[in-house]
C-alpha cells in the first residue's frame, strides 16, 4: 500500500449560514470549535438546513483525494456501529479506500463535524468528536502500518492519554511519517508536543502560515524559514493567496496561487493540497512538481462545495 491515513473518522454535515449565525453563536470564523456536549451540538444543528453529508475528517479527505489519483490507499479511524458509522464506512469503500477498522457499538456515537459556510466562502467548523476522539492503540492496525510506504496523521487526532498512545504506536511502526498540523486551535492546545513531533518524529509536516507562526512564536515569515532550515526536515506551508512553499534544509521552493478562481467553499483546501503533494512524493515527482500538484488539487476543491472532488 502506498499510504495509510490515520485520523478522526468524522461525518461532515455541510450547511450554508449567514455572518450573523457565526457571531450569534460566539464562533471564531474560519476556525474549528470542539463541542463536548452532544445536546449543545444537536441544538446548533436543529436550526440549520443541511446541504450534504459526507465521510470526512481531514486526513480521510486527503486519502480519498489520493485514491482518486489512483494510489493504493487505506484509512484507520474510529466509528461506532450506528447509522452514521455505517454511512462512514460505505462512503470510504465507495472511494476505493481500504478501511482498517472493525466497528462495534460504542458508548459515544460516530463523530460529526458541522461545516458552516458563510457568503464569503469561508468555512467555520463545530466538531462533536464522539467516539472518534476515543481512538486507542488497540484500534491501530500494526500490520497495515508496516505494509505502507508512508502514514499520514492529523493534528486533530492528537490528544493526551489514549490517542497519544495510538499516535506513538503508529509512528514507531511506520517507514515514513507525514502529518498535518490541522488547525491553529490544535497547535495552541498542544504546542510543546507538536514542536517535538515536527523536530524529532515527522519526515513531512504540512501547515498553513498561521499554524506554523503560532507553533514557533515567530514574529515574521523569515523566522519560519530559518526554523524550517534548522529542523532540516521537509516542511510544506500553504499561504492562501500567497501560494505555497516547501523547505527542506537549504532547498526552498515557492509556487504562486492560481488566479481568477470561482471560489465557492474553502473546505478541504489544505486536505486536497496535501493529497496532491503526497501523490507527487509517492510517485517520485520533483519537489516543484509536488507543489504544483498540491496547488492543482486545492484549486479544484475550493470551486465546489465540500472536501470531495
């Protein structure tokens, strides 16, 4: 297998909302909020019209993108044996993703992420992790990891306790490890741990500009470049309208963002960028071609609703 993703198995519920809805519910536009109370989550959802639902989660989106590019891929993520868990598994299998998880009836339901799209195409997320956040080392298929050329992890999944043990087991059995920092919220919550991962355990790190600046407490982007050179691992940073940059030691490559796109929804832009880049990496593209493929995939996804092409 080319690549195995390990992440939160979350059913994405996509809704269009007004700017007022974001402020009235005290949400931080463009970021993700974790909701721990199922009743609060259901109340939020009850006032909304659902545009569509899809088997989501950040790394799962990337893995589906890699499958669509004809790579042999797999995914591990925890769901419950309930209606959404069934939909999740079927959704992945329909995309030719091997699903290495046997679901059973859990105390918590399958995780759900409310993706709220405002008129400016920005997406704000409210996530009820459900059983996805309870992943443990027994849920991680060691054999599948060892048979993969690379594993791809998400920052959303990392947490103290059982999820950390699952992370460690995956990293310790992998040939190569790539990870997305996922969200500034995750970075701020787990800064010392993420810094240790980037410096010592990851071969490839994906981040956006805001996340990497927060991670190292940089005052400007030059400091980010200095940090990446010093770490001497492959770090790929997406910069929105400013394009993207890859840094590996002293090798720095930049690519411009595509212009004049009909942007509808920014959901999945980073996930599909990672899919394109990793496709290039796994198929021996040059570093510049990897960036171009990432750019191509993210440009396509922001011109449609949701995180699936």
